[in-house]
C-alpha cells in the first residue's frame, strides 16, 4: 500500500490554496521593496541584466520564505 503525501495548503474561507502561491507573492513583494530601495539609492542602473537579476531575486526570496516558514 502506497501512502500519498499531499502538498501543504492553507484554508482561507473554505478554499484551500497551495503554500507556494504565498511564497511566490512574498518573493515578489520583497523584490519590489528591494527594487524601490535600489532606485531611491540610484543603484538600479548599476545592476547587470535586469531581466535576469529581478526574476532571480524573486526565486531566491520565495525559496527562502518557504524554507524559513514551512520547513
């Protein structure tokens, strides 16, 4: 008999949402905050290819949020 492991989810008003959605949203919000800080400090122009840097930051923050909060 095999046991199935369900992915972690959160119950919000009777609907179950996967945890990875919240981790992704947290990663996006943290990246936006970092970008605003970089623009305010005028360091945004010094960053390499933004199309690689910002999605990488989202992935880094989302995975870190997952590890800190749900593992």
